[in-house]
C-alpha cells in the first residue's frame, strides 16, 4: 500500500478513532501510571510523536511536564486543543502551514 493510500485510510477513520480512544478516560490506568512513573519527574520537554488525538500529550502536560504532540492528521491534532488544563502544543506536520500563527 502506498503512503498516500495509508494516509487517506487514517484520515477516513480519524473521527471514529477519536470517539473510541481520544480521551484519557479510555486509557488503561496502568498505562497512565507507567507514564507518570517514568516521565513524571522529567526535566526536559516530552515529545508525543504520533499523538493522534493528543489525549496523552494533554495528560503529560497536566502532570506539569512541557509536553508537545505531533501528528500527521489535521483532524486529530486539532481536536485536542481543549483537553489540557495547562498550555500544550499540538501540531500536525500536514496542516501546520495552513494554521494561523496563534494556533501553531
């Protein structure tokens, strides 16, 4: 399968994925405990590469970390801007050029 076809497939299911898995409430508590235990005291920035809907990026940010999420899906990364109580950065490598400077 070519990259363009794979990208189209991911884009087509992004809304369903976000509905089913796009919340911290959908994450196994053991996984969240693992992230907190292993990254909770991190001094530097944390990059969530392939962040999808960004729910784990927001979780890490809410732990007080400087968390950044990056995704190839515009739709997924744009849905997470409101998930975090703290300021987080979410970017899509595909739509960053089309975003206004205030949302980059």
